[in-house]
C-alpha cells in the first residue's frame, strides 16, 4: 500500500527487461543472450564448488575472479571492480561517480537503464542525439557536463565507436568521469581498457552475460584507475558485502581463463551475424552496421511492431522498442544458424 512507501518510490519509473517466456519452444532472440553454453571449464568449476562450503559466506572481495580479470587485461587487482551483473556495477557507478551538479550526458538512443538510474539517484541528464546515421559524434560531448556514459558498441543500435573517437571524448573531458559500457565489445570492437593507465577519468564496464554466456550467473565488472574503483568499493561495501556468490566467483574466474572456448564461441556468433545480415538485406531490410551479438534492422515497407507480432506467431521473439526515432526497428539477437534460419523463415516473403 503506497501510504507505507518512502516518498521517492512513487515517482520511480523502473526498467522493463525483455521477456523471459515460460514456453521453452520459442526461438528466443530478444535479450541478447549467447546461443552457445558457458565454457565447460566454468561449469566444471561451479560443479566442484557445489557442496558443504555453501554454508560459508563467499570472499567479499572476490579476489580469485579479480585476479583472473586483472591477468586477462594486464591490469592490477585494485583496478578491477566486480558486481552482481554489470547492471549492479552501473548502479554503483551512477550513485558513486556520476551524481554532480552539471548534467550527465548519454546518447538519446542507448541503454534504457541509464535514465532509470538517474531517476533512482536524482541525477540530471541531457540525452545527446545520435546523428542521422545513428552514430555517436564525439564533438557533441565537448561541453560542460557532470559525467558521460555510452555503450560501445551502442545498444540497441549495435554501432561501434572507434577507439580513437573514444579517446577524443576522453581528451575533451579531463574533469569528468567517462564510462564506456562494453557489454558487447567482444563481438567486434577493441576494448578501451588499454587506455585506463593514461586516462584516470576512464571507467570501462563489461559483463559475463554476453560473450561469456553467463547471463544466469550475474557477473559484471569495471576496470579503471584505482581511485575510481575505490569509490565503487565504498558504495558496494555500504550496500552488500557479498554481491558475488561462491559459484559466481569460481565460474567467472574459470570462464576468463578459458580463452580458447571464448574465442571460438565469439567467432561463431560473429560469423552467424554476418550470414544473417546478408539474408535480411536480401529480403529488403536495412540493417545498421553491428559489432554486437544483435542487429538493429528495419524494413521500409513493413511496420516493425507488426513484424514482431508476426514473428511471435511463428514462435520467434525479437525486441521492439516503442521509442521515437527507433519504433520502426527490430532488435534481433544472434542465435545459432538454426535459430537464425527460423527467424528468416518466420519473416516469410515480404
Ligand atoms: C548496454 C548494456 N549494458 C549493460 C547490460 C547489463 O548486463 P548484465 O547486467 O547482464 O551484466 C546490458 C544488458 O543487456 C546492456 O545491453
């Protein structure tokens, strides 16, 4: 009953995640999960952890996983922050690093959780329009701000900003924290983590939900200067000492160590993406250039909502956003070649 609520709760506009249908037969191309399973080594590590030790709390610092991430990226352990999915990492970033007098900047079309965090923490923001080609123009971010955040590749467009352009934004904003949300970077981009030692204002976030196929485990991370990480640790340790459980700690570390499986499955997704783009273009779709594990496509003669409904009737679910500028697009996650074929068949003759 709302009379019991803290006053700010009635004004919250929560994020709405993509549907997780109960029907298992559906071809699920709506939430950018990985169609291939997690690394068998990660699964084995988690199975080995299942036992009496679950009585005990996990390591509050997740040192095993921090070290695996630090090894992988060639950084120090105190440059790595971990959380229960990158959504939690992002929440702590908004709370601990992006709450300032000047407005936070992010693209008008980007991850729809950003304005939700702004609502939760009372952060002012300006949504900066993408250009006509749905690209980020670094020049638009050279103005006073209280911080900058953007996904790279962007979501839901899939478009990649080159590393030089990311650096241009960093150079123009030495007094602001610049957060690069690299949830999808492994499917065709180059991580900005190589820049963290030169830019103390850079924070890069990543997730194990996409390229490491562990969306169900909930592990996300941030890499940046130790001072930025310390702010996040303070917020985390004022909120939940143990956001990563024992399975997440060992499974996440094993997933990072299994480079071979990671490289193989990323390649499969990238190859399927290119094949699917070709098939959809042959049917008259316009597809934005994607460096992610999803594509953003529209058909000039067919309404996107109607297409999504038609696909659903055929047992294929994709994501449609009722949002200005993009309401004629569908965001389609890359599945296995068989799932992608079901999508192409579901679209039918146009
Ligand atoms: C751009 C972007 N950032 C972050 C996330 C959050 O991922 P997770 O909380 O699973 O790590 C997503 C999930 O879809 C995303 O699209």
